[in-house]
């Protein structure tokens, strides 16, 4: 029984040992030493999570600001190219300008709509694509107009402040260029108005939380467009001051600030478009950036409490902290994936090339753009030469080598790539070395690729409209003048003759009067088609306007050859035309002038041909008249043509 009593009382004796004063003192000392360390670890991990959230947010907004800046740059290039082409059309074809503007908006496909306004040298309205606008309305008080009308001529794109249009009644951003005559003198201003909402559509492709914002701001701090969670464009025209809108702020970066527009504290990424005087920024609220780590921060508090009560589980607490660190790294990887997704949403693909392995990794969007057979492929310069257009290969490789050598900060190239079906597609590739070894040799380069085939096609269409007659498709006065200048240079160099045939249709006005202008238009188209089969491929048939045409024969053996071609043209024009069910008979008066027999420069040669055509008219038309070589004018060679 004594044995049983001894065993029954031992737990009580052990418990008493835990309560001895010396043990308690040691425990208190241990806790005084250990608990601060535990809570220092907890506090440190909470700060680390805050730093990770801040760093992740800063990287996200910087990357998105860069993508947004490239999207804005592409849009402004399209607007500026359209303005430049429309300016040429206004100078040379004002009678067709409204149709050209309408066609331009059709080609833009509804993604972008521009309202076009043209003023004279006094700032008075002479054309507007907005219906119901009074002619000669004074717009000289508008910044985007008078900036071109005062001082020396400066052919540059100007981006005005967002204004509520006096013409449209809507908020628009104005893009303007001066209209210059042949002497470089300002004779007016052409303006394109674009809704601010067009520049904020990028918002729908990002996911930075409920209080995210994007903004396009002029370098003087004037807000062009700003969008937040409700997708409403707001704050246009407001003024922001200080960094990064002050001079010397740099090309891009990130900062943290309480917004002066809505009071929300955000991490901002910004990028400067110096060539256009613009700054883009993307913001994520500090609360949204930290929200995804709130649960982890609370868990750290609970972990600290558990570790304080059960010090034996300190190892477990360390494992939790390590797990949190691994979670933070996974979050950074997820942030990079979201950046790639944002680029894919904007139409760009992402590529990553390792020089060590010789393998390129393509995102799904990049794979579709270049029509690749997979997302991980072997790649080298020979493979690039196989896929790229031979005319583009050298320039692309030169641009790449310049960046790899450190000459340029990044790599940018536009080129055509061969698709699986054998067709070519224009793409825009950008990249930057992400890692170099100790000797400076590149180890890895990453970048983006975008499909710009549609943009290139649009540029070609706009260029074609500027150089061809809209009705017949023939070269217009501008293109003909350029070809004549080139042909004259070749004739001077090779010491050969060339000829110009100027002709005007006889009996064309009665056709319009009797059958209507629609029949007259069809007749002009049939004339272009018929004469195209008569002339050589090297010859140029152009329509100068109305019923006036001109033919360039870049190489003739003698004046008689040129006259024979003119007689063939007269014979073809004299045959009846079946137009809209009517048999129409016309003729023409043709004047022939030969270089160097009649003139030595383009202006004089065209005047000689015009004078010969006029003489044919005076003698009743339906005939060919050669300009006499003895009447040659012009003191020396001159390629310029005034109003020909």
C-alpha cells in the first residue's frame, strides 16, 4: 500500500516543482528574453509584408504605365499621321475633303472617331466635319489654333487642353498642325478633336482594385483624361503641380501620394511621352495593395500569441514565417503573370529568350501573333532569318545588336514575319536585356510583340488616298508631279527624250448636262480603264481634275513616237462608250511636248503641252498638236512644279 501511495503522490510533487520560486524566476527571465524576440519577429514579418505589398504595387503600376504609354503613343501616331495626310488632301483636293474625312473615320473602324476642323490664317472656320456649324466662326481664341498662327512657322503636332467644344458641345482633346503653303508659310490650321474617353479605354484591361485610376496628363500638369472604378472620364482640364509634372522629373518611375483629385492614397507608376509633352500614370490605392496581405498579417498576430503561450512550438512558428516568405515570392510571381495578362489584354504578346539555352518562351498571345508552333522553341539568328522578310532582316538585327552591345537602352523593331500559310504579317517587337553576366554579356532578354498589320494597312490606304484620284483611281496631280520630276532626272542623266501628253475631253459637258453627273463619273472611270490598256506599264496616266488628263512617256525615241501614242489615245477615246445603258461618243484635244526639244524643266514642259492642247481646242478639237521645238522655253533644269 505504501508503494501505491508513493506513486499517487508523485504528480503532485512534480507539479510543485513547476511552481518553485526559482523555476518561476527562470521562467520569467526566459520569457523576458524570449517574448520580445518572438514579437520582434512578428513585427518584422508584418513590416516585410507591407514592403512586399508596396514593392509589388510599385512594379505593377510601373509596368502598366509603360504599357499604357505605348498604347497612347500608338494612338497619337495614328492621329498625327491622319492629320498629316488630311492636310495634304486639303491643300490639293479641298473639293473632296469631306469625303476623305468620312472615308478616314470608316477606315478607323469605329475604334477612334475624329472631328476635323480647318481654319484660315485669321483663325476663322472654313471647314468642319461637325454638322450645322456656321462658316467663318472665329476660333482664334483657342490655344490649339492661335499657337500655330503666332510667331515663326513651326510644323509640329500640338496637343491642346481638354475643352468643351464650341462646335460639338462635347468635351474633346484637340490635336492640331499648321497648314503650310509651298513656301513654308502658315495659311491655316487643321484640328482633330478626339473624345477623352478614347484614352481611358485601357482601364478595362487592368485589375488593381476598386480604387485604381489611370490618367493622361500634359507635361504642364493639365489633366487630359482620368478614369476610376466607375469608368467615367473625369477631372479633364484640372491642373496638377509638382512631381512628376515639374521640369526635370525624368522619364518614368513610381511614387506614393494622396490624390489631390479624390483624396485616395495610392502607389503611382508614371511614364513620360516627351515627344508629345504628355505624362501617363496608373495608380493603385495603398489599401487595395495591402488588402491581399491582411489575412497573413492577422495570422502573424495569432501565431505570436500561440508562440508566447507555447514556446515549445517556436519551431512551428518559424516554419509559418518561412511559409509566409514563400507565399510572398509566389505573390511576386503572380504579379508578373498579371502584368503579362494585362499586356495580352491590350493585344501584345510576351517573349523571353535565354542565351544560355537558346530557347525562347512565348506567351499564348505571342504564339498567335507570330504563328509559332509552340510556346517553348529553339531560336537563333538563322531561325529569325527564316521567319523574317529578307528586306527587313538586316535592320532588325542591327537594332538588336545595338541594344545587346549597350549602345541603345532598349530594342525596338518593326518587320514582316512569315505565317504558316505563307502570308506576311507586320509586327512590332520590343525588348530589353534583363540579365547580364560579370563581363557584361547578355544572358536573358525579355520583351513584347504586337500585331500592327492592320495599322500598316491603314497607313497604306491613307497614303493611297493622298496620291490618287478618288473617282478613277489614277495618280493625282501630286503623284504625277513626283513621277515627272524623277523621269526628268533620269532623262537628263541618260541623255534620252521623254514626252508629256496633255489632253482635255471634247463634248464632256453635254454628257453631264444630258445624262447627269453619275453617267459622267462612270464615263471618266471607263476612260481610265480603256487608256490603261493602251499605254505601256512604264507610262503614267494621271487625272488632274474635271476632264483634264495628262500622260507621261518616260522614254521616247523621237517626237514622232510621242505623237503616235497621242493619236492612239485619240482613236481609243473616239470609239463609243456604253455607259449606264447609253452609247456616249466623245473626243479629245491633245497637246504633245517633248524634252529636251520643247523645254528643259517640268514647269515649262507642262506649259508647252498645255499650250499645244489649247491650240488643238482652238482648231475645233478632236486632234493632236505637237509643240514646236523652236519655241522651247526655260533657262535651265528645274524639278519643281508650281500649280501644275
